[in-house]
């Protein structure tokens, strides 16, 4: 992002998709570490989506 790469927004969109998919999978499980992982993944996805905008 800081170098102004023409691919940075695309990379952020892909990262958001991956983080959201991971979060959705982890959210299916009841274990505390899975819930924590899901929360972290959703936060990451939101930031990546913000950066891709």
C-alpha cells in the first residue's frame, strides 16, 4: 500500500475474502479458541475491506 502498487487493492480484497472464510469456519465451532480466531479473522477482513475501498 505504501509503495502505491497497482495490485495492493486486489491483494487486500483477496486477504479479506480469505479472512472472512476462515472466520466463518471457526465460528461454526464452540471451542473458545475457535471463537477467538473467528473474531480476529472478522476484524482482519474488515480492515482489509477498508483498505481495498
